[in-house]
C-alpha cells in the first residue's frame, strides 16, 4: 500500500469521528489550533525561513517570495482566522430546504460532511491553516498537498495543528500533509477514488486545469480569479478611493488583490485616473 493511500485510509477513519463531533468539540479544537500556532510562532517562522532562503537562492521573484514568507504578524493572522471560524454557525445538520407531502411524509435537504477532502494548492503556507480549519469546522478530514517550495513551513504548521486537534479530543489524522517533493503524491491523490470524496485545486490556471482533467476523484473547480472593486454612484468617492488603493496595494502578491474597478456610468470619468494604478483597461462602466 502506498504512503498516500495509507494516509487517505487514516483520514477516512478520522472522518467518522469528525462527522459525529459536536459544534462545541470542533470549536474547542479550532481555538486550541489557534493557541498552538501562537505558542509555536518562533518554530513556524524558523521553518519558513528555510523555504524563503531556498526560494531566493533559486532566483524566485520577490513577489512570489512574499507570498511564501511568514512572520509573527502573519502567523497571528492565521490563528485569528481559526478563531473566526469557531465563531461561525456549525454547517453540519443545517436544513437547507424541505417540505411535507400531502400524506404527511417530511422531506428535508440537510447539510452533511463530504468525509475526506483533498486540497492541492500553491505558494502561501497560510492556506494550510485555513484549509485545515475549514475542513474541521465542516466535519471533514483534510488531506493537504501544498507546494514543494513551502514544504518546511507546511510541515511545521501541520505538526502544530495535529497535536492541538489530538489534545482537544479529536483524531490527529483529521489533518494530514502529503509529500510535496514529487508530483507522484498529486497523481495518487487524484486517483484515490473511494478514499477521497472530493478534491479542491487552489492555484493557477494550469494547476486547476490539470486536476479537473486528470482526476478520477470528483473536483470542485475554482476560478483563476479577477477581483473587482465596484463603485456605485451613491458611494462616498473619498472612501471609494481609499478602498480601491488599499485593495490593490496592501499586499500585491495575494490572490485577492484587486485587478479591476467597475464604476457606475456617471462615475466612470471620475475613476478613470485609477487606471494608472490598476493597469490599462482595468476601469470600466457597466454595459
């Protein structure tokens, strides 16, 4: 049995406990994960420094290095994200819709966990904590396959999260990191049908295309992104300008950096000057 299949089998076993876990148990685990990240910030940043040094040595562009880099503030942001997840309503068991037939039979559509979710992603190690937390909150085990460029960072983060989850009374195998040193782990993950319930590729167009076309496991396809700022004619223009500039310049390397401004027709001329910031053709009025 390959290592990937064994990890998937263990994730499947862990998923049964997660599916039955109460909101209180899952939220306690998320808070424990957040606390553990903060307590182990130095170790995580040190592991990340190894990845950053290797990236720079390989001639990686600084914009990409910035996506990879962690510091205490970014680790704290990861922890805060987990705490925010704990504050959300538990999706498991939520009734989406339903009705009662004339004969009294009640039909309900209820949210349930997938089971095992595989996530293939690039670059940012922040995604490791985000993905693990979202899967746990929704009652799913997470099989995480990050990029090789962030493997030291991801390994440190997952080690911390697994211990926190176990200390909170849930199986550590609910969060697992796959080998990122070869492409074989991606291929095996895409073919682990029956053990992995769904795959989510998160990254560039080539990654998404490859997973969608080659996976035998069902895939939730994400877009490559084109983030917009919409300026309505009723908007406060000073505030709109501040939002637009912040959304573009706060951190240029992230996937949610704004790329286009859409303005209500009466304001199109007023915001056209922002094209110098966003690039040619990035500012337009509605059709």
